[in-house]
């Protein structure tokens, strides 16, 4: 299980936090001719090998990286502007399946990890999942309902994205520390602050759009917190 968690962490780092937007755009424009496709593939190999931290895992890391590059290659050549959301989901599912396959193939019975090490990897993966990866996931899910007047000149750059990340981390912390009542206060506080903006906008579609995004954000954070808490308890 811990091998899977480490490989998932490597994937989240390589596909989201350590992949600049400029790389993504260059790959979409130049496809297999983009140098960043191969740098991205090499990065996944390095991350997987370093995080698993076992010498004999090197060939599994090679297979993982090459497979990752192949999946990205297919996505770049087949996705269109209208199908980017669908290919994003397919791409991530395929990567997840490969990670699960590599985990099953790799014989990790002889590796002895302490409970602390297990808790660290589970906790780190949960936190990382709730940052940029979840933001991108929610953005893709609710993009089909984006209101025409959603954007505002008075809004800070990327403020909504950072607010979402912070609220998910708060919910995650409250779940892990068994302070569920604090989640209600956090949700109420956000509702109060958003009420004025939504009331002035007088736009039902915008209100529903914000509500869907908020509930998705809180729901994913709540589920992640419960899974991490269960995983930490199981590691003892």
C-alpha cells in the first residue's frame, strides 16, 4: 500500500506542482516535437525512483515513466479543444491504473517501513491532493456550467483558487483532528462572506455555480480527510 501512496505522490508532484503551464502549452502546440514532453517523462522516472527509494525499483520506474509519456503522447494527438476535459479525465485514470499495476508487480514484502514513515507518506499525499490537483479537478467538473458573467474586474488574481485550497486544507485538518463541528463554522463563514456578492449579482446561475464548487470542494476535502485518518490508524 505504501508503494502505491509514494507513486501517487510522485504522480501528483510531476503532473501538477512541477509542471509549469508553459510546458503544457508547448506540448499542446508541438505535441511529440516538444522537448518538455520528454523532460516531463524523465521527471516522473526520477520522482518515482527517489520516493520509492529502492535500488531494484529502477526498472519499474522506467516502465512507469515510459508508460506515462506514452499516455501523454496519445492525449496530445487525440484531444481537441472541445474534448480536453474528457481527455484530462481519461489521462488521469490511465495513469492511476498504471500506478496500481506497477504497485502489484513490484514485490515489496521484504521492505520494512515503520508506522511513522507510513503516516508521513499518507499525510503528505492527502495534503498535496487537496491543493492544485483538486482545484484542476473541480474546474474541469464544473466548467460546463460556467456562467457568462462569472469573471469580475474587482476580483484578485487567482484569489478563488487560493481560497479553495485553504478551505480544503482547513477541512482536512479538522477531520484528521476530529473537530467536525469546526467544519460547520467554516462553511457558515464562507456563506456569509459570499452572500453579499451573490445577492448583488442577482444571478441564479452564478449562485448555483458557486454552490456546486463549494460543495465539491468541501466534499473532496472531507472524504480525503477520512481516508487519510483511516489509513493512519491502519498503519499502527
